[in-house]
């Protein structure tokens, strides 16, 4: 938590000495998992580390080994001769693993030696990894170490969590109503009768009646196939009948639809209401931890809690986000790069129709739908625009008609496979630059075995030439995706750096980043000023390889779920 080790004391003289060393930019620092140390030093001791030049948890990720968030002890044992030096500390205390209790119980004579070995190990890893650094990898490390202080600020900021119990009760009521509807289906009643007739008889002669569990895949499979007659052919990896949401969406069946709805609300209750309370810090704020070397594309993910996967696509997402509030006197302001991935793709593919649409402020999804259905732009319906949006995103990443159809079904709109196949072919006729981009990427990967982002993050594809064609399809789709998402992540990293710098010596502060957006806190009476500052700072960049401007949409509000557009 935020208060771990808060009872450790340091004399004012030593604190000042430590502060003068760590805040001096000219004295270069090397760390392992720098965010952890920097966050503790800033929160507990008021020290803002400057001059960070290398993080040994980042190095294995940006080098060809491509390994992220590896523990210091594991890297030390693998790449140095220090071995598992933590064993001496554990043996002295009779423990089998390192935890907060170990560090509190350990005598300083042993603890100081352990800490010094930590530093020695980190420096040895720096020497080992830096030998393989070329200009590309060096530039990547520079980008990372400049971004990490912004991540520290976001992990320390915290959200005020309000209305959780109210939301939980509301969701539980919805879930109970859906469950009651499910139990009234004829097929469900028949299966429940079967369970009742074949249930376990207790020693006292009474039957142990067990109600159907709608979270049980085997029970759902039995109900759907044997009692409801749904002809499910999809199987799990273990060979069982699949009852996943993508599978159920394939069938135009009311019970399938109701089970999907139940699954969504059940997850909303368990993950986004009850689950959040477990992660509140001692000061009552909810914080997230960012994982910055856990994805192939450099995109940030988060855990404890994961704020990245609160979907805006289902009807409960807004209510969940409404639980995330600003502290008293502050407002949440969000800056979001508008259509960033599609704009980047248009640049990469040099797709003239897309570039023209973006440059002239034309809605690309409506334009695509207009072309797919051969109808005027102003006659496109909401569902048709949704189809256009699905094809735009799925098409550029190489998804086939089956995957496109699956996405459309997930959005609650029905479409046959034949119709999806027809529209799929027409999509690539509308935008020939997409196929050209795909072929260019395939040839490069075939020849070199890797693909780079504009910021130099390289993804390797080993053993490509020994793969079956269907395996190569997965590789190629990953290769189409990597330059787009990875470049998008790099743009966001640089935006975080600029925003942190812009907020220095102001009353605003970084709050979070979610996908292509950056959120900050600002005083209630200065929303317009900070909204303008955020927008201008995020848009203040220029790259030779990107002729297309990516605008930033700005919103503000007291809760994350009720943000409204701000004109600046």
C-alpha cells in the first residue's frame, strides 16, 4: 500500500544528503523497477528522483529477448555470478520468501548488506544489458526513463470512490431480475426438474436441492444443447461444448441473449463494485499500478485495479465510471487523441481516401458505410455506421469476415456470414491502400523476421519460414498491428512527458492514462485554463513521418462517467 515502510525513520541530515543526491539531474541513476523506488521516495520522503538514465526492468523488454517485468533476483541469477543472494537474508530469519515482514524483522547488519548487493546486482545488469544497446534501443530507453516519472505521479494520484454500494445494489437487482427470467425459460425449468429428481439424498432422508448455477459452463452446455436445442458446434480447448459470449452471439436465440446479458452484469458486480473496495489505500483513495513492459506494443496496461478494461461499449460502463470521482475542489479533465490508430494507419498505408476524409473533417465510419452499401452519405443509419466502424478497425488489422461478423454480433447487431463476406470483399475495393500495406508488411517480415514501430520498438517473429500457412496468418496480423499500436503508444509516452512538464509548478496534476487518453486533476474554478493547457500540450508535437494531425478532444466533469465536452 501507499504506507508500506512509512515507519522507517531517517535523520534530517541524512534526508537532506539523500535529497541532494537523488534530485541532482547531473548525477545519473540506474534502477531496477524505478517506478517502485521513485514512488516510495516521493510519497514517504518527499524526494523527486531526477537524472534516471537506465532501468534494468525495461532493458530485457526492449532488447531482442522481449521479456517484461522480470524480477531483479531472477535476472541476477541468470546474467551475473551473484546467484540468489537473497537466500542469506531468508535463512537468517527462517523465512522462505521475501515480503514486507522480512524487511521489518531483519537486523540492519544483514539488511544493509542485502541492500548493497541489490545495488551491485542492478549495476552489473546495467553493464550486461547496455553492451547490446545500439542507437535504436538507446533511444527507446531514453523515452522510457523520461516517461516513468509521469507514471509515478499517476500511481500516486488516486481516485475518490463513491456510490459503490448504490451501484452494487442496482447491479445486483438487475442480475436477480435476469436470473429470474432465466429460470422461467421452459428448457431451464426442465433441467432444474431433472436436477431435483436426481439430487443427492441426505442421511436424514431429505433431498439436497441445488439450483442451476448460471456461471457453470457444463450446466449451460447441457441446457443449451440438450434442452434448448441450440446446435452449438464450437468447442473449448479441452474439447467441451463452448458457452463463451462469442459462441452464444452466433445463435439467434433468446436464451443465448439473456445468458450474455447475465454474464456481463455478473462481471460488473464482482469486478467493478465488490472488487474495487479490496484495493482502497489507507487514505481511502483507489489507485492503479501501471505495467509498462507487459504488452508487445509498449501500450500501458494496469492492475490492482485495472482501469483499462472498463468498457464504454456496454450499458453498464458509464455507471461503473461514475464511481470514479474527483476529490473536493478538483475536476477531472480528459484529453483524448481522436481516432489516433486509424489516422496513423492512413499515414502508414498512404490510403488517399482515408487521408482525405480526415483532412476534411469527414466521418470515416459513415463514409465507409456509404461505400459498402452504395447509399448517400446522409442516408447512413446508425447500424450501418457501426458496420463501417467495425470494418475500418478490423480490416486494417487483417481480420477475416468471420472475426468482423463476431465483432458486429458483439455490438448487438445481427448479420449473416454471407453478408459479412460480401461486405468484406467490398471494403478492400474501397480502400486498396490497406491491402498494399498488408503485403508490404508481409514481405518485410518474411525477409527480416521482425517489424519496428516509429519509435524503434521491435517485435520479432522467429521460425516464420517453418510455419504452416494458418500459423503465418496469425503472425502477419500481429505484424500489421504492431507498427500502429506501438507508434500510438510512443506518441502517448511523449505526451505524458510534456503534460507532466506543463503541470509543474501549477495546481494541476496527472491522474491517469487510459488507451489514447490522458486524465488530470484541475481546480474547479480553472477548468477552462487547464483544458486548454492539456489540449495544446498533447497536440504540441511534429513528426516527419506523420503528415496527418491528430486532434485532441477535451472533456471535463466531477466523475469519470459524466465528462462533458469543453470548448477551448
